[in-house]
C-alpha cells in the first residue's frame, strides 16, 4: 500500500486531502520514462513551431482554470485569494505564453567568423532529463518559471513540488496532459524530500537539477549531485535590504515597504526584511511603519479583505517565535507583533502577527539570518558609504531596493550593492523579459529572460574544415 500524506489548510488546520507519496521504485520508474522520452521520443526532435503551440495550450489551460487554481492555491498555502487571483495564477499563464513566443529567437546564435579555412557553427541543444524541485511559497508560479523554459528548450522533466503544497502542481500536470504533450515528457511526483531527493540527485540518468528553496537543502543537493556531475541551478535564500533616503516620498515608501516585508506572510526569498533608513527620517519612518503594520488585517485567505494569511505550518511558526526571542535577547527593540494573534477566529490556523523590530544592529542574528516570516528589522544609516556597508553585510545577495528621488544617486549605488536584483523606487516587479537570480549564498544561475531560458540548454560547437582538396593542417602533422 502506498504511503500517504495529509495535505493541511494552514488557515484552519483542517485536512484538505491525502496524496499518495512516490516510493523509491516509483521514482526510478519515472526517471526511466523521462530518459526514454528524451533519448528516443519525439519531444526534443519536434519542430520548434509545434513545441511553441504546446506551450500556448498550457498557458490557455491555466487561464481556463484560473478561478479553480486560485482557490486551490489559497486553500493549500493560506495566502490571500487576491494574491493568487491577481498575481500567482495569471503570472504563471503569462510565463508559458511569453516563453512560447520568444524562445525561438533565444536559440538563434551568431557563429564566429574564422580566419582559418574552417567553419564554426554554434548550436543550442536541450540538456536532457531535468529535475525541477519547487518550494512551498509559490508552488504554481515557480513551477511555471522552470517548466516553461525546460520544455521549450526540448528537455524532458521530473517536477517535484513541495510535499506541503503539491495541489496546483498536480493540476498543472493534468493541464499539460490535456495539452497532448507526449508521454514521459512531464512527470509530476509527490514524495518525501528526505527519502527521494537524494535518489533523484544522484541518478546518472538526470542531466540537470533546478532547485528553489532553502540553503540547507541546496547544500544537500550539491553534495548528492557530486556522485554524478550534472548541471545545477540553485535559487536559495535571501536577507534583502531596502535603502531609504530622506528625499523619498515617505507615504509611498512606507506602503511599499509593508508590502515588501509582509506580502505572502513574509515567506519570500526576496522579502525586504532589513529596512535601512537615513537617520534624519528614521524616527518618523519607524513610527508610521509600525502604526500601519499594526493595522494589517489577518484572516482566512478566501476573504478578499484579508491582507495577510497564516504561515505554512506549525513548524514554521515555531521557527519564527524562536527568531523573535533571540532578537529580543540580543537587544533588538520589539515594537509590534512578535506573537500568535488572540483572535479566536484564527486559533486553528498557523497565524502570526506582523512583527517589527527597531534599532537592529548588524551583529544581531535577526539582521543576518533569514527568518522567512513576517518580521521586519529597521536600522539607521547616516551616510551613503554606511548604507552600502550595511546592505552588503550579509552572506546573501538576492535582491535589494533603493528609494530616492535622485535617480543618478540610485543608479550609482546599485553598482555598489552585491546583489542580483535591485529595484529602484519599487519592489517585486518581475518581468518575463528580465533575468532573476542572486549572488553569494543566494545561489547561482538565473530564472526568466533569455538568460534564464538558456540555463536549460547546452552549447555545442561544430567545426567543419574547408581546406582545399579536403587536406587540413592536421593531415600533415604525422603525414608520411
């Protein structure tokens, strides 16, 4: 009998459904299917125009089921329905559509002109069997980011969603099947990461691992993959910083910083959990930010008035409580939140109040360690150099924000920040045209854009000799 896992609604603690978990033999069988589909099946050999049409069908399939998918994502993750309805689901459909309409030009390469009597042709090919490991915070969206590029470039795929939030990935698998993609090209497996992750990463039949998730798991994946060398794409944690100068529009910045810290309950790798404020406006900013944070409406995700839902699990809530207690012991000043809400309507879910610390210093754990929850830390700076130093004082380098009316200053500052994505006077703007990925312990490789698409390809160099009479120089080296 198959091992099963209960899928919990984090807002109510109720069981949504049970899913069967893949066993080790199941995973090996799926890997064999994906390998066979790549080595002998039609998908890598399809004309690009046909591949494009399949991706467009998937995009339309997501749109056709948008309402159902939004409700399911909210139920499974606890995030507010307005986020899934207006952000997660339409963005997933747009990703497939964008890649479908652009990947053919991404595959075009200019071959170098050679002085020698030879011709060089550079060719972009699919890598092979690609394992996509997706986190629980954006289950459908991040799966779509990875799948669209992996499929468009001709790979076969094993998609492993988080065992906490597999429901929309399962539905995506059904949409893909309905689109008519050949058997074995896309394989969705639900499995315990500890038991199955190592098997997938060590398997010599797998050519690439694309992982988004925690640094701890990322390091394990790197370790497992050493047994059989393969391409890696890792998008890991973050401890991102917003830098706010005194000339910025205060109301706009405060509202935006609330979003950047507390959207999706702060469960974002790009969460701006470190808010660095110029000293002349530090007190005013902090007071207004705290006052508005206290007014954020917690509630059930299905309610369109809800601004913040629950954390993903009881374990995650315990982690956040530990972060709060450590910060208090190290001298950070707790100004709001920091506890489980008392509202009886929320008692069965994994809710946690929006939490704000001020006077946070770089040596404190809350400044350095990713909490992955609704915790904002406010610190002050008095000079441009100090702002740069504070922002870069992190093992992570995923994202950052700069808030100022002086665009020249902002663009100069952006060059000094050791982070992969920088937003100036905005936050969280992801475009399918633009690559996303971090530096340092935030991982390596890119998602989205041409650069993200090309991660799922390999570059081949084909050299043809054009010497007169077919006699290349190498012919004479040992010629007798």
